[in-house]
C-alpha cells in the first residue's frame, strides 16, 4: 500500500474530487467509523473507504466468508475514475447489494475500493448459501446495463480487511496529519507562518517517560511540561514542541519517527496541535 504524497495528490486533484464524492455514500446499520484515503496502485489512483471500527474486533470469526462485488462504471476518465454522472448508480448498487445480501445471511460491510473504473464492495458473511444467486438476481433485475464482479472466498483471518482495506502505518500517519491540516485550513489559516507545534505522548512509567525525554533532547524538541494524568494505563505524560512550518510532508517526517520511538517505550502517541495564525 503506497503512502499518498503531496505530489501524487496535486497530479490527480480532479480525480480526488470525484473519488471523495464516491466515498461519501450511504453506509449504515453497523456501529461504524468510516474513513477514506486516496493512493496510487500501479500507475493509476485508487481510493479506499473503510470502517475503521472493525479493526478492534478483526478477525470476527462469526463472519469467515468474504464477498467482493461491484459494478464497472460505463463512463470514466483516463485515470479510471468514474464520472460524476455514475455516482448515483454506484451508490444504488451498494445499497441494493446490502439489502439483497441481508436477505440471505448476516453480513458486515467492511469497505469499498474504487479503482480502474470499478467500485468493489467488501462484505464479510456468516455463510455464503444463496449469496451468489442473490447478487446475480440484483444485477439482472436492476442493473442490466452494467458489467460486474462477484468474488466469494474463505477469509476467516480477515486478511483482505487487515492487509488491504485497513491503512498501513504510513497511511494512517498521513491521514491523521491531513485531518489536522485540513481543520486549520477550514478555520482560515493560510499555513504560511512558522509556529510552535505541540506534541503529546503518555507512558506507563516515569522511567519510560524519562528515556523518551532523552530522545527528545537530541532531536530538536523542547520539553514543555510533564503532567500526570489519572489513567491506569498511561499515567506519565509529556508535552513537547518544535518550531516549524505546517505542511503534510513536514508533519509526516516528524510524527512517523516520534511514533516509532514512543512505541519502543510502550507509550501512546497523542497527536499534535498548532495555534492558528
């Protein structure tokens, strides 16, 4: 899975707009936490919409089967991104698939993958009896003008979710930093000025916190304070900062090694904040 870079996003800016429209479709029924990211797969952009909450219980042995199904858009650009006119139909297919599968077995919608003119929807099922026939019936009844994919497999370890749909560490890091930067931009911050960026981390012991402080001292950070927080798992916390510009590449270059060092000491990285300028 490739980390989406600033260069990649500028190159596929229009594609990103279309994909994000696709990602804002209907996803309901389970307790969900949907998030999305855009990346390149080979030479073309693709997007993943994933229910992040499922990570906490994956693999869920109640749903050992995976169904991957979805339509091929009839109209898409040279990058394989479906045209805006296709979005309503792609959403209808997702909704109809969920309904038809629900009529045959209990299921969990894990995510969608939009790439190379296709939008594939990923469902984990309790069993597959009747699933293929239900999906075929849906396409033949409601979407006769669309080619489609149906792939049913045994995936009790949820490898497709854990190693493909769910973002890897580098992508997670990018997503977290991008959300913060987007919030600043939406608040009217032009992000032109340098400012103090404050980071936070918590540890299970003061020994671990002191060890991490030694790393900070040699890495250009200023320790602000070490407040104690009443939390059984992470009682020893630390706030630290550095003066820098605010952009995605810079924050990625700082937060990735910070997370790695914090993990060495069994700590928890609690993100960063920047005062609007």
